[in-house]
């Protein structure tokens, strides 16, 4: 009996040590015990600085526990805070009471949420298995994805406005022939597999995020690149003052094109000094024309400038 008590006491101390080392809560410890894990295995699974790919112990426990819940029969899950995903269909979206915006903005958010729910229902219909029901943890994930899509759409609108401002400024420069917007800012946003793990686990596709503005500019004099630089910086500052839209100058990529042959020559450099002495300045041909930057092994695809994938701005 005394030996059994000592073993129990040692086990308790090990759990306390695991809780401290792994930074776990009481609820995390409860989950670990239900999963049949022991305190030593928790401590051994603490990721080292060289194991960036490894999840923290807390997240690891939660993933294992959620996986167990998914495989639990319906009659054993009545006391858990889960719900069946088929109960939330596109015809009954989750209300967004947290927003107190104007009616137009609220309508846009509701439409975005409606699309999210429709995508999710299609995914459920495809993946549904009667022997192993599909479960979700919290309804808030719908609102997060819907809000993320709304921000993505707004960012595309901001980038398009920035493209119009820059194109209008370039139009004032005599050496500029025409300006075209291309890339993801110029075309309708496509849905794709989420990049972040939290959203990727749901299986709901999200809108592609625009990272920058791509402008193709035809110039007949390479000596105007300094003028293009100044014009770009000036109008982006004006955009911030007039519309409170913040777009950095390095987020507007200017592709310099040759007027007669439509040949890609390079990009307008973001540095005011040429050469700057940075590592990217050592690419072959970079700086041979001042402020005309070259990217190693980069070729502009001619199809990127087709009418259906681009917009003529100037």
C-alpha cells in the first residue's frame, strides 16, 4: 500500500512538472489524461529551437483531442460543446451581431458569409460519411473566414484605386506611352486552399490575397525612370491623405516595356540610389540602365497582358 501511494505521489509530481514545463492549463492536463498520454511524453515532445516544424505541446494535445472527438459516436458527444455541421446550412447563416456598420457594409458581410456557408455545405456533401460524422468545434470560424474574405476584397479595391492614382500621374509624363494593370488586382478574385493551418483544417476555400499592384508601363525614354519614381511616391502619399488608403511604394511594381516590340525590359527600382549595393543589385544586368532592376530567371509571361487579364488605365 505504501508503495502504491508513493507511486501515485510521484505521478502527481510528474504532472505538475509537465504542466509547468509545457505551459499547460488544468483543461489541457485533463485532455492529455483522457488521451492516455503520460507526463514524460509531454515533456519529451517540447519542440527544440531547431524543430520549428513541431507544434507546441498545448496545440498538439488539442489536435489529438479534436481528432478523438471526431471519431466518437454521436451518443457519446452529447455533453461536448460541438455541433453537427449539417445543422448550419447556407439558408440559415450565422448572424453577425458584432458589427455595427452601415447597412451596405453589413449586406456585403452577410453575402460573404453566405458564400462561405455555401462552400462549406458543398464540402460537407462531398466528404460526408455516415459511419464517421463530421464535426466542428466553434461557429466563430465562419465569421473569421467571412471577415477575412471581406478584408481581402477591400484590399483589392484599395490596390485598384492606387493603380488609378499612379496611372494618372504617369500619364502626365511625356515619355510614357500607355499604362496597363494586370495580375490579381485586375481580375476577379479566385478561391483557393487556405494558406493558414487554422483555416486549412476546415476545408473551406478562401479568396486569393493580393500582395501588390502590377503595372505595365510603355516608355520611349529610359531616362524618365527617376521621374516615374518620384511620381509614384507623390501620388501614394496623396492617396493616403485623400482616402486614408495606405499603399507602400514598393507594393506598386512597375514593369517597364519597350514601345515597339512590347518587350519586357525590367522593373522600376524601389531604391533611390543605383546601384544601392544590396545583394539583389548583383543580378546580371541590374543597374546597366540606372534604376532599371532585373530579377534572376524572371520572364514576363505574354499572356499576363491579354485583354481578359488586364485593364488599360492610360
